[in-house]
């Protein structure tokens, strides 16, 4: 991380009126620190921290800066943004404008291009430190090898995931669309997968194989299986991990088909370190003890008959939210994790509290699906990035791996690609909805 100190103490204005000097209140003094928290060459994620450096409270703040014409702010959070040409203005929101003496608050933003802020002001005064350097931050030493070459066989260690050496691993990647509803075979394309690995730092892809709808597995098993196996084989070639997801809401009604499906794939692919099994995407509001747990026991038994060690991620009640309920009566076995899904416009601290309770009880969690949107995937096109950032921070703190929803074209917030995106990758100019935020946090 490169931190550039942009400091201003608002000038003391001397004004004589009737022989009395009137000066600016010290409460208007502030500092701002700019840092780059993620950098990918043609863009970066930035953060500015505003601090009240006085002994009095301030009740509002405004940060302004210019960017070169080749760079633009695409998204921001924790501040209200307005733009005039190359001048960007960020003002506090209702909950972070008042700062006690010595207190700080931060806001974040995504920039397309490599230009960094210049001509920064805080509350209208020039930054005493002047413009920051425009050279990009130092590039960290390259990490050699593919994700699978680096991490090898994964296992559950306590409440986290560990690699072949016993070091903690947090995988980050994306989920396909329901494979039966893809607008194009983005998830099945090897060039696209390799491009995401090299440009997005993708480490895992989730193959969301629809089960129940028309055209999905139950009505066209040959097509669905072929799609999944293509993704598995591409993941092996690209050296990334792959989650095989039985993408259903009432899987207990088709337990025999799930047992046969996972048992067969475990026999043919279970020897590979790449594969992670997910037997039940999002159970509805049904009993964990009487419905979901017995289903998992049956499918896990079929997997373990051929694959003794690859991780299995288990869906939990209420659209994979009630991980605390599963924690009260976990499935017996090794290398088992539990699914927690969130959408940041709908789910916040109360759902993270369920996750915290499950972790305290000893469960290992994997967020196999999330979005910076409402729980419907963002039909209204809205993003809730501040809350999404809280989730990102929480997952990082707890070593929770994740795959973001979803690799497809469409108007929903969670569609990662915009119209015209080629199937083969090269999507720098085709990011849509929450995609810039997702990609920034994969890097």
C-alpha cells in the first residue's frame, strides 16, 4: 500500500473589525491521507482518511481533488460524490460528518486509469503537502505458479482453510450464472478463465449448475453435466479451483439424483486437488435437523466413498444464512465447510453476527455467493458498496473464501459484464454493476 499525506490546516484568517482580530475557528482544521489499497495497472482502489486534528469538534467535511483527463472515478462509498470536469468533490454523509477531536473517518473510490489525486483541498483550503507523486506504487514481487500450484490440496484447519503447507488461504473468485440461463458460455471458456486468473487474480470459479428449472439438470442432465465437466477440465488446465454447485432450492426432493451425480463425479475427479463440492446451494426455510442435514449426510457419504479429502461446502437454512443453526448440530466428517450467502443492500451486521456465532462454535465458513445489491441480485441496478466493504473486511479478518455472483451479461447489479463482452475474456472495458468493486477486491 502506498500512502501519500495530503495535509491542510485551514489558514487562520486575520480580519480586523473595530480593532478586534477575528480568526478562523480551529475546529475547521483537518488532514487527509490518500492511499492506494489495490492496484491493477490500468486502475486502482483508493481511500482517503479525513482526520480532525484540532481540539474541537467539526460537523462536516469536504474533500476535493483533480484527476488527469485519462483517469476517472467510477464508483465511491462512504461519501457523497459530485463531479465537474476533472474535479471531484466528496462530502460527508449523515453518519460520518461529525468528528470529535482527533477522530477520523474514511471513504473509498475506484479509479479507471493510473492517475492519482492532485490539487487536493479539505474544506476549501489547499493541501499543505502539495500534489502527490503521479508515479504508480511499487509493484509487489510476482507470485509464481497458478493458484493450485501455490496452494495444492486444501483442507479445513479449525475455522479456516489451509493450503498444503498448513498456511491459511482465502480464495477469491466468481460464480457462473445458472448454467441453464447463461446468455453465452462465459464460464465454459478456457481463454476467459485464464484471462480472469491473470488479470483479476481469480483463484476459484463456481459452476452454478441449475437443477430444478426447465432446461436445467433434471430435464436435461446430459447438457448440464457437460457444462460442469467443461468447467472442471478448464480449471485443471488453468490451475484454479472449481466449486461444483448443485444449484437448487429444494434439493431434498431429488436426493437420489444428487447422490448419483456427486458420487459419479467424485469417482472421476475426486483425485484432483482443484475440486470443491457444494451439494446444496440455498435451502429454503426448512428444518436443518430433519431435512437439510440428512440430505447432506447422504451426499457427503457418496462423495467420501471415492474422494476422502476434497472440501465439501454445505448449504444452510433460509437461503444459506442460518449458519448458526447448523453450528448447533453440524454434520460429522472432515474437511466440511458451511455456506453463508449475503447481498449487501439486504444483509448487514445481524447476518454477520450469525457468522460470528457459527465461527465461535467451530464452523468453517465459505461465502460461495454474494453481491453488492439487494437479495434479488439487483433488479433495480442499485449497489450498496459501504456495506459490501464491511462484508469484505469481515471475510478477510476471518479468512473466509468467497465467490461473487455472477459471470453474465444483463442489467442486474450483479451481472459482471456489459453487453458486447466477448466470450473469451478481455473485459477491462465491459465491467458492469458491482464488477469494479468485485474485481478490485480479488486483486
